[in-house]
């Protein structure tokens, strides 16, 4: 494990951030980390605000702090499965649901919530939506994504009519109440509460898990290690538009340390109670502690045969009769005496724990998802195997905890200074990174090696990273934590292998993943200076695919009795079969009435049409200069599908130009009689014929290269700077030294998003120039840095349709963050 970066609070005279007790932290699948603190006014100690801080891990200095309005210390934070909503609960029983305002990670609002007055919340979870994926390490060598990542049969906690999962959350209070809040389709909230059992008692710790049958399991303890850990089945149903909660007592357990004569009184308090995963209610982790140390136990629920009395053993068995069974908790493993545990983090990667998968993972040294993290009060951190609890890795903490044979622990005892240690820990969704908040409120980002530091050959390392990138592509989860382990020398191999695996999938799955794989390739290529130009090409391809899809969606069949294929599909089919280089002859084979649009929509699309025209001109003009793979645009010259897409759009634009000449791309030509679109289509078609998908690739002939050499003397070639500026921290984390950052102080790379640089800024989605110093509010993508205006200047439906595509996410799938305008 290594520290990637540390981000701390800036010292301010009027107020100070201090960790809440208990401090909580949560990491979403969209790469957002939320954690809490108390903001105390130094002039008035009673003036305390309970804050929620949300960061994007690639821009940790841009912290988005929310004054939560909670009256008591926040005890729980929980992201939903989409990573766009956050639950918070406090010591007064108040639960709030936070969502993005205007789909910006820098703006949050709470419009829903529930309350159990005077009932501190000890456990909180969203209801399960019935989607569960299993990751099979033994199938990592398979060419089929469906074999590597299988859908597991799992029922939602509650379903609506037709089997649609109902959204909502469940919480457990300190007095043993369970409360369920359901989000009805009309936007209202339906809340109901019920006691876990008839005799309510104190619940100091609790956790929530789900079963495949749609039930909920709650584990609870009163905090005393000599008391039993109770388990309850909770069933939520809707009866006559009312929420009904039924509970049932399940088998309980006593910690083994309480049955040991030596340790019976040594560890009096249960400090941590967690199910190993939310989707497995049959394995639980328990930690008992005292002032000087802790012990951790892992338990498993098993079905065992019930012994039969001797009287009945000689009875003749009935056909089909089975031996009676009983569910019983059995201890899997336990640690020796440890330092006092301060925080626990459990892996989120749904790795299959079958014997075959565990053996393959052990043989290939694939560790993500197998280890859980424990942090200790002496500042150290350990990764333990989730089943055997043997040590897989050790980190000596944010404050430089004492290594074996070191005198620093003795020195700290003499000074009396409390050691720096983690108060909250969270694994990323691929378990390759750990986010920890220490007792001074600093945020630490740690790399967790896929092999836990074991030496691997390059091919095995690449296979592990490729496997996790494919998992992120299939699930839609963010892959930022995987990039933490990619070295510049690996980039080219990873991009090529990812493309090979993608091309082996069926056509339907390729269509689903078409955008995601391009976004993953773009993220990878930014990590190396040798492949930075390819990142330009991948970003251009994302925009090209989006414009092509939008243009085709505007086409409508001429008759109500529409044929099997849409106009867009017919256009693609005809253009792929027609190898004519004359654009007017290609148009003759089309039903031009399907391309008829009103003039206003066409005119509003002019900036997108202009980008397509400029891009074609730029590619052709740079064809003779492609002596090196690092030059932008090289990837398109061998990409038959992208060149074919450009041909289709040139044909559409040509037809639309007959209806509305003002929508055509504008070229600066040296001759007034020059038909620019005719010339460009002819050269583009000849280049496309050299790289068609249905034939072997060929080098462009000398005649084509010569004509492209003459293009700059015939048409003014535009400068195509289409790569968004990305000021994220990931491109600087390949080194071993950790970065030191400060919350609230922007830290950018090569100028980053500083608008006072005297450069022309571009709206990357609308293809509009914003000027050197824009005054309009803008937003930028957290992943690729794409910039666009916050408010739309367009009024037409066609452009609104284009802009609605990107209201929630960027072209690459990243989230939006607000950029304040530069008013100087």
C-alpha cells in the first residue's frame, strides 16, 4: 500500500474543522467520497455546524461542503447504487436524502427525509434493487464477458406492479426500532416503523444485509461482548397502500473470546459489527476491544443436520424423507491479540468465493475483493483475508506508526501526543484504493496493489488490470482507482488488449459498450505522453458518435407504414455498399423525402455541422503528415467505421444544404467556383476504401496523398484543438511520492482550468467559442475536463434534444462540476 495524496483543511482564524464522533465516510460507484466533520466557531464554542463534505477523487481540493442542518452528530452516510443520491442520519433520529441540484456534484439539496424523534440511528441502508453481479476469477481468461461477470438471481427488497423494484431506505435505531421509508412513484414518502422484537433493548451496533429471496437481515448487539449478537429477518410488504414490516428472530451467536478463560474479561466491548458484504447475510465480522487492544472474529451461518435420538435411529426410513437440519453460526477464523482497532473497511468487489475461484485467485495472486482493511489507534493499517483473517499487507499509517524495532512509539508516549490514525475507512468499488479520514480531518488516498505487493510478471499484472477495467465497463462504475496502478509503459498494451476483448463480444453487447470503451481508452491514453495524441482521437470519436446518433434520430420515415429499417439504418447500409466517390450519385440511391426537416432546426444545428466539416478537412489535410503515430488524427486514418460514419454525415449535410443552404459548413476557399463538399467527399471516400471493415487494410495511394497535399492551397485548414483540458490529479500519481493538497485551494496542471491564460476557450459540446475570458457560468466534466455552458443559449427543439443528452453526464459518462466565471 502507498499513499497517493493527502488533502488537508486550510487554517482559518474564524472557524475550524474537527472530526465528528463518530466520523463516517462513504465512497460511491461514481467516484464521489462523502465524509463528515463539525465546523466549530472559535469565538462561540456552542456554534457547531454538522457538515457533510463531498469530493470527486480526481479533484479532491474542490470540496463541496454542505451544512446538513442535522441537530446532532451525523452517525451514518450511505450512497445509493447509482452514486447520485446520499442518505445521512444523525443522533436525533433524523434521516435526510441528498440529491444533486441541476445534476452538478458541486450543488446538493435535500427534499426528502424521515425522522424518529429522539432515536439515534445506528445502521442505515438503501433497499436492494435486485441487481447482483458475480465476478468469476476462474473465468478471467474467457473471451465472453457473460462468463466473467454473471448475473445472480436476486430479488428486490420490495417490488411494484410488474416486478419493478421500489426505492427506499431502512434504518435501525438505538432502542431496537426498524424504520422503512418508501419512495412512491408520485414522489411522496411512505414511512413505517416496527420493533425488531417484542422485548426492545438497547442496540449499540447494527448492520444490514439482504438475501436472494428479497428479505432483509439485521444484526444487532448491545455493545457488551458477553451478550449475544442477535439476528433478525425483516420482511417489507405493501398492504392497502400502507407499508407493513414483519420481523422474525434468527439464530444468534456469542463471540468466542467470551468463552475463552484467558480473554473472557479482556475485551468487554464490541466495537465493530459488519456483514462481510451487503448481499451475503451468512458471514459476519465482529471486533471486541479494550483500551489496549482488539480481537477480530469471522463467523459463518451454516446448515447442519439435526442429530436424531437413538430411539428413532432404527426406524425404517420413509421414501423421500430427509434428515432434519438447523441453521447454526460457526466461527471461521479469529485473529490473535491486535492493537486497538479504530476503523474497518470491507471490500465492495463482488468476487465469487467458491473454492475454485479462491484457488485461482490464490494461484494468480489476484487479491482485489479478498481483503478487508483494519486501521489501529497506533496509526498502522492491515489488510486481512476476508475469510481466514491472515495478514495480506501492512501500512504504517498516516503518522508514520512504529515499525518493528522502531522507537517512535516510545517517543510518542513520552510526549503524550495522540498518534495520528484513521477514524473512517472506505474501499473503492474495485478495491484498488482506500480513502481514509484521520483524527485531524485530513483525507488520505491509498493505493492497494492488485497483488498486495507480490512480484508479478508484466503479463499477469496487465491481465489483472484488464479484468477490472472490463468489470467497470460492464457495470458502468468509475475506473479511476484502476488508473492509479497503470504505469505509462502499460498504456499501449492495455488499450490494444481491451479492444481485442471488446471485438470478441456479440454485436448487441458491442453496441451497449461502444461509448464506454472509447471513454476508457481516452482515460488510459492520457496517462502517457506517448499516447496523448490518441486521447485526442478518442475524445473526437465520442463527439463524432454522438453527433451521428443525433443527426440520424432527426430523420423520419416518409410514410406511416414504416419499414423494418429506420432511415438512419438505410442510410448506413446504402453508404457502406455504395463505393462511389461522387456525393451526388450516392444521393440518388436515397429517399430524400426522409431527410426533409424544417429550416429552423437545420440552422440551429449549424455549429455541429461545421465541426463535422472542419474535422473532415483537418483529417485529409494532415494525411501526408502522418509519419508518426503520436500525431492527432492518426487513429482515424485506419478506422473504417469512423470514416464511414463521416461519409454518412456528409451525405446528410449535402441533402440538408439543398433545403437550407445556410446550414452548410463554411469553408474559406481560394476559388469561388470550388465545390468544397464535393472535393472533400471524394477524398474521404477514397481514404475509406483503403480501410473498409470488409477488406484488408491498404495504404493510401500516391494520387490520394498528392491531392491531400494540395488541400491547404485550396481551402483554409482550421486548427482542431478538440482535447478538453483535464486538470485532474490522476495524471500526476504515477510517481511514488504522495501529493500534498489543501481543501479549497485549486491545484491544476499546466494551467488547468485557469481562465486567465489568454487562450480561446471552447464549449466542447456545443462547438462554440466562448472567448478568452468567458463571463458565462460553465460546467466541466470530472473525468475528461470537457467544458460547456451551464445555461443553454438555444431555443430550438433540435438543439435542446442535443443538449438534453448531456444534462446528467458528459460524453464520456463523467459527472459535471460547476466552474465559476472569471469576471476580471
